[in-house]
């Protein structure tokens, strides 16, 4: 056994120095990677080991990184950046680096032209951090609300493999497709929300402004409110309740809204709501397919970029967007950690359809798991597109009917007494 001294990056991007016993330098590298370290230099201690100057440089970099993090924390407010802005930044940086521009120069150029003040601030801080000796991935990790674990770990893998521009292009493609999927889902939800808002506005206007005027006319012409039809009495009662109890009703609705928001942030609430999302008659299928697409694309992109499978599963679990999907991915992670196949836990859960399981199984058997996962993502992107189109087409007539029933009921309630008045006059 020989003694080797090393400089390596840990999972947080911190530089570590130390020594390790192994037969060869390749074995030493393997042992370090097994312990979650990414060696940047491994030298036989008998040949002089790591020099004092290199150890000093490592300590200096650590000190600079700490100062950089403190400076970044002071300069950047807490908050997120729009997905579209991040997508444009990633694509632009990939293009600049691919064109031969150094990373630091690319960051400086993009910082000058970035319109989003929060992202601009972050890019400037990242540029300063890189200039002070930190790696790009370490600098990105200072802004977890802007650059998530997927982004940071893919960049780290690209740095270690010397293919940063390739990884950035993959990240840009991933974000473009994720943004496209998100836009489809948002567009599908906008129509029913707008129609329901219009329906509620029209109903409130009719009940508060129109019905009371008609009530006075009917009472004057019929002599008593008791002679009004039953439906008209119901509408008038609703109108009076809304007019006299508008403030209490508003307060109750606001309280219910905030209670719901609080419930939605609790662990139990998140679990319940995520379960409901997957089981809804129409929206459930879209939610399920979009979750599978996100899982497949995230995992496939990470593994293709050189991120270890266990680390990739952890990142995918955190970006799943649904607690039940996260739990299913966690089971896959535990199974793979024990040396089992990825397929068995996928079959045991209720999240992944048989087609997805079969495609993943083929990918494992042929050694093309990342490529197969990306194909699954493409298939489910198309299915989500089809499902959203079908859902929108189905919701349009339903919303129109709902709006017609609400307005029609109020209008009918106002016309029924007119018919009685005409009969009496005849």
C-alpha cells in the first residue's frame, strides 16, 4: 500500500486536502469518489506529495469563497427568477462559451445586458466569485433560489468532465422544454379561471344592482311579495343576503383563503392536495403525465451529463413537483443504493405506467438508460400536449353551459313575475 496526497472537491464544492492509502493512483481516485469527493489532484507522497504552495492556495480559495458567499448574501435579495429569464441566460452563456469566449468574459457580457435586476445581481456576484478562485458550480450554489440542485450539479459534472458548454446546452434544452410544458398547463388553466371569474362577476352584479330594482316593481304591481313565484323568491333572498352581508361574506372568504394557503404549506396539506391533483377526473391525467415527463427528462439529462445515478435520483426527487412522485423516486433511490434494478420499485408503485417501466427496463438492459428516459419524456410531452388540448376543448362547452345556467336562472326568475302580471292584466 502506498500513501497518496490529494486535493478534491466535496459535494458542497469545497476544496479538501488530505492523504489516503491505496495500491495505485487509480485506486486512490476510486476510493475518493466512493466517499463523495471529486479529486482534482492526486500525488504519490513518496514523490513529494502536494506542495506547500498548493495547500496554501487551497486555504486561500476557501477564505475567498466564504467572503464571496457573505458578499453575495448581502447583495442579493431572497426571491426567484422567472424561468424564461433563466432559460435565456443559460442558452446565451452556452452559445458564448461554445464560440470560444472565456467563462468570466461571458458572465460579464451577460450581466451588462440582463434586464432582470435580481438575476443581474446574481451574475455579477457569480462573476466576482469565479474571479476570486471559486469554480463556476460553487459560485452558482450561493444562489439556491435561482439555480437549483439540478443546475448546480450538472454544471459541476460539466466542469469535472471538461464539457461545460455541452452541459449548458443540455440545461438550456431542458429548461426550454420544461418552460414549454409549464406554459401549456398554465394556458389550459387560464380559460376556466377567467370564465368562472366572469360568471361570478355577472352573478354578483345582477344580484346586487338589478334584482333589487325588479323586486320593488313586482311588489308595487302585485301588491305583495308572497305572490311571487318560488324561484323569484329564492333569487330575491340571495340578493338581499348578498347586499346586507357583503362585508361579512368577503371577510369569511378571505379567512378561508388564508386558511387554505396555510393548510397547503403543511406537510399533511401538501400530501392531501398532491393526492387530489393526481386523482381529479380531467386534471389528474395531465398532472400525472407532466410529473412523469419531468421525472424522465430531469433524470435522463442528469445521467447523460455525467452525474452519478444516486445523486441524480436525489436531485430528481427534490424537483418532482409532487410529494407522491417524490416518495416513489425515493424508493427507487433506496433500491438502487442496495444494488437492485431501477425497474422493480417502479413496478411496485402506482405512479409509473407499464409502458414507462418497460421502456426503462429496455434502457437498463441495453445500457442506454439516459437515452430511453429522454425518449419517455418526449413521448409524455406529446401526451400532455394532447391531453391539454382535449381538456381545453371539453372545458369550453362546460364553462359556457355553467355561465348560461347561472345567468339564465336569474333572468328566468325576473321574467316569471312579469308573466303573472300580464295574466292579471289580461
